[in-house]
C-alpha cells in the first residue's frame, strides 16, 4: 500500500514553501558548485522522448528561442530505450522514461538515468540505464507524487500502477505496490498531479461516461490512490468536444489543458469547473486549433497528433506533435496566445530534419535540468 495523505490548506502552504526553498537551494547549488561533465541549471532543459527514434533529446532554452530545424543539444541513445514514450524527473533530477512496446504484453519497462549520466551524455551518449523496471504492459504516462511514488499509466494494461521509492531503487520486476483498475478505462495514456495531490489520467478511447465524446479525463483522490483496486473515478471529465485526449498538463493557475489527437486541438478547462463528483461536462474556456506553418521542407500543421504537453516557467505551453512535419515537431504557444480561442501560429516551431535524428515521433516531453 502507498501512503498518500490528503492535502489540506495548511499542508499545501507548507509544501509550497518547502518547494520554493528547495528550488532556491537548487539554483544556488547549481551556480556555486562545480560539476564534472556538463554544467547544470535548473528547469531550463526540455527533454523529449522520441518514440520512433529510441532516443531522448534535450533542447536548451537558447536552442528553443527561434523556429527552425535544430539539432538536439544532447541525445541519450542508450540501448535500454525501446519505444520511449513518457518521461519525468524525480526529486534528485534523475530522468525516468517509460518504454512502450505496442501489442506485446510484459515487454514494456521503465528506465532511470541518473543526473550524473545525463551530465556525461556528451562523452557517453548511450549509457546503460541505472535502473530498469521490467515486465510492464504498455507503460506510457509517468508522474511522481509528493512522497516520491511513481505512478504509471499502462495503455495496453488498462490500469494505473504505483511504485514506491524502495521498489525503484534497483532493477527488477517488482509487483506494483498499488494497482488501480476501473470499468471506465479503455487506454490510459497520460497522468498529471494537480496542486491538491489528486491524480488526473487521460484515457484516449474511453466512452464509458461520455456523451458524444471520444475519450475522457479522470480524477483520483489521494485516498483512492492509497487504497488501490477497482475504483470509480472521483471525477470523469466527459465533455463532448474531447476527441481522443492523449496528453494533459496543468498551467500555473491550476487550469487543465488537454491535447486532442483526433481534432488537432488544445483545450483549457478552468480550475473552477473541475470541482464536483461523478461525470462533469464543462465547456472548454479556450480552444486552440491547428494552422499551417512553414518549415524547412515545406509546410506542416502547428498541431498534429499532439502527444505531449509541458508548461515552462513563464507559462508558455510546449506541444509535442508526433507526426507533424513527417517525423514530428515541437510547437510553443505563448501565455498570451493561450488566453483566447483561435488558431494562432506558434511563437516557436521546431521541425524535424529529414532523417529524424533530432525529432522522431516526440511524445510526453518534460522540463528538467539544463545540461550543457
């Protein structure tokens, strides 16, 4: 069993204060301490799993300033990467990646790369993973809770798994500490925690509670995560305009953003509309549609097979497009562009090169340490 206590208002205040102090300490440490290998800054690197390329690429903030076809600043091409789809960093800034092998039960895995390994990618670009958790069935979305437990959405397994820090300390095939199943699940693919410690899960093809939609987004409370077993989601977001939601993210105000694979749209759902229990169908407060953009080889859709969402520290939203521009692309929408519905041209659009060595079906990207 995983202990996931609920967070009251006082607990949240203390947690945010600690997170702020911890971030400040990390910044001071990164600035003051020397590193062997690459230098490290905090939360400036954009790390992108390339599902078809079997790599994870880092793009620095300087590389992401203008549109173009940049090479990745660093590339992890380790042999333990096989269909890398989800990514997240733990509290020690170690990178965790989910390997999704389509249609083959028991062959999916999780791979951990330490901060030290990431800092040495320039000289050792294909490191062996420090830890490999094997025997999974189609793992995709990854998210750590505040206690360091790792939650995994299994796209093919139709479940949500929780692993404790001790289970993640060494390679093996441990039975998850918690397994959550639901009759609402069809293909769970993405997970994110909100500010209250509730877990939100995007299911691209669930229609259990939907009225005219394809796909739903579910909320599970800390109590449900602690209990495990067969669960009915605390909230089922089943707005009719959802169209195969494949990625989710929360902005700094707690609003939920959903990437719809089928309609090639991004939708914002206001934090105030996410309260309640059972099935809810609020209207999206903002919808961003696709438009045509010029690339190095012609044109591409600004949003196409959106497979990952991540907000930077300034409130700009980065979208991983799995198939836009042949091998995929990254699109940045500024915070101001996200305030009103429309089909704006991205602030920055990074397209793939013809061989796909920089981007090759980019999936669930994440921000982490900037390593030069």
